[in-house]
């Protein structure tokens, strides 16, 4: 499915197909923000395995400013992954808009719980959006993380 949500100006949030031009621009952004600073790369196998994921991109007419993936799980759960916002635009509300869009989209698909593995530095951002930590801190890709989740059905009831 390919959905586009128009925002103010020439900005959009869209579900993009795996392998599309905007998918590859999102991979470039994810690499620059999430992997390169840790000295990590994506393998061909990792990128091929993303074909079942839902790829969300926040873009202008000319560039990708943000991206995230949603991985469907079992029992009404979906996992938010690989959230990356262009460093020049962090703090401009793009992440919040993307999370809100992802939550509404997940609910439309029938998912009730959004979970994630959040970098420790991002935990305050997700707490402000109603997510809760679950369990203790752990290490993933060489840095501290927390499992976080949100009951979407409860949070979106009455909206």
C-alpha cells in the first residue's frame, strides 16, 4: 500500500515501497544518523529482509528528512524500528509527527500495541509521547537501549 499524508508546505509523510527511490534515500539517512556514527554498515541480507516491513518516510519535494520502519508482530503488536531524523531537522517536530502517523496507521491495520527498542538518549522523547519503559536497560548495537511500548487502542480512544 502507498499512502501519502500532506503536511504544511511541501512536506509529506508516506508509506513507501521496499526498493523504491524513497526507500533507498531513507536507507541513506538511516545509515548517516544511526549506523555510521557507530562504525556499522547494513548488509545486503539485512536490507533484503526489510521487504516485509512498512517503510514510512517524511519528505519534502527534494529530500528525505525522516524515516522509520514498522515490523508487524503477533498478537496485535507492531514494532517501531530504525527511526532517523536528518540531524539538521532534529527538534523541529518531525519525529513527533512521524510517530503520530505511525500510530494511526498501525491502528488502521489492526495493531493495538506499538513497541520499540529505544536508544537510552531517545527515552525522554518517547516518554513525552506516552510510551513506557518495560524492563531494564540493555545493550544493542554497542549502546544502551530500553524496551518501550504504548497501548495504542487506549491512547487513541476518543480521538
